[in-house]
C-alpha cells in the first residue's frame, strides 16, 4: 500500500517541481539556477515539518518520500552546478553549492523546529 502513496506523491511532486522551476527561473535574467534552488529549499522545509510533526508512516510515504522525493532534485542541482563551472561562472557554481547545502540544512532544521514547537 505504501508504494501507491509514494507513486501518488511523486505524481504531484514531479510536475510541481517542473512548473515551479520554470516559473521562478522565468522571473530571473540570470544563469544562476534559482528554480532548482527554490524547489530544493521548499522540499527541505516540508520534509523538516513532516519529521518534526512525527506523522504516520502513510503520511511520510505520501509526502516525504513521494512528494518531496520528486519535488527535490540532487541530480539537477549537480548538473546545473557543473554547467555553471564549465561555463566560466566558477563563483556562481561555488555559491550554488554552498547556498544549496546551507539553505537546505537550515530549512529542514527550521521545519523540525516549527513542527515541534508548542502551540502559541
């Protein structure tokens, strides 16, 4: 049954990643991969929220593995970073690596803190 939830989450996450990436990138006249950066940060935040909320296995399968797994993308991040470096934008390649890791880790920590925080 969990595999169906993962498939359902991925069926939403993959097109959401593509559409978000295109929408964000269209707003920036830059070679920096803002779209991928945004989807990875958002996916990290969502995964942190799920982890911090200690949701059920079914919810984790649907949203954590399925949606976040398809929404976030390490392969595209790697490809775009390599493309920046090969294109002569070595500083942007380094900035993409550093910012993606720091923002991703920060987002997952923030998500767990938000979800674990007592109600106001």
